[in-house]
C-alpha cells in the first residue's frame, strides 16, 4: 500500500470518538423507548372492546393514545440516535419524562389506578404481573428523569469551565499587549 493510504494512517486518539456514560445513557434510553413503542403498537392491536374505552385524562380512545405515545417514543428515540448535541438530547428526555410524570400524577389525582388494560394485555405476552410492569415503568421514568438531569448538570459544568478558560485566555492575551 502506498504511504498515506487510509490503512497505513494511525487511528486518531480522540476522546470524542470514545463513547462515555452520557452517550451510553442516550443509547440505552433510545433502545428502551423503541422497545416501549413497539410494545405499545403491539398492544394497540389487542382487544378492541378494551381499547375503545376513553383515556381518563384526554378522553381519546386508549388505542389512539397508545399509537400517539408509540409515535412520540419513536420520534424521541430517533432524535437520541441521530442528533449530536447532548444538551438537546438531555432536554428532550427530561421533557418526555416530565410529560409522563405529569400524566401519571393526573391519573393519580383523578383516582385512576395506574394499571390500565394495556398493562394487563402486555402481561399476557410476558410472564410478568401488571403490578411488576407498573413498577418497571416507574423505575424507567426515574431513570429517564434522573439521567437527563445529571447529563444537563454535567454539560452545564463543562460549558462553564470552557467559558472560564476562554476568559482566562483572553485576559492573558491582553496582558502582553498592555505591557508594550
């Protein structure tokens, strides 16, 4: 091979190329959201009598709500996989987690038990009880919310440190010019 060909070039030792915990959080969240969307679409094709009941918050049929939620999860999952800005991705996950949390609080305040028929249908497919699926949903909600907040704080700290370094460099460049 001639010198300078792509195979003879050393691989760059670039920290940006190595995935870190923040990127792993986004990848895992994207996969979880994709699996959730697939299960919601699968459930939306279930028993029509159960799926035609209105959602207690929005009043739309449960089947429509499941399809809307699946679509939202797929869109967020795609953004997490194909967008590069970590801050935007963290804000998007935090937004989704807050929407789900507010919905859940709304159901609780209305006295609706959070064991909808869709969880019962999902438990027919999986060897898990509806109560366990409910707990898994709570854990995932906590994972999304806490992970996105941690990433936003870390990104803010890095931004602040970079701004301080830039200010110090600017001051250091002005000092020699003032001395002459």
